[in-house]
């Protein structure tokens, strides 16, 4: 678990540096920061990715199976 946390903290650090660079260039915008700890945030992110992929697959299957005849 510690290795996963280290990787997530490193990625957040890189993101923070990128945001600071954007602020220095005057290109900052509204920021939405997650107020969750790393592991639950990772789990919810992976679940949303799986849901998105299932939704995409269902849409493709729907249009392949139920397309209107020409």
C-alpha cells in the first residue's frame, strides 16, 4: 500500500507544479481539488473509468445490433 501512496503523492506533486507554472503564466482557471485521501479517490476514479467503458461498449453494441435497415 505504501508504494501506491508514494506514486499517488508523486503524481499530485507533479500536478501541483504544473498548476503553479500555469498560475505564473497567467493561465490559471477555477480549481477543483479533491478533498479525499488518495486510495478512495483512486478507487472511485477506477470505478468511473470502468463505468465509462461499459457505457461506451453498450452504445456500440446497441448501434451494431439495432441499426435501422437501409
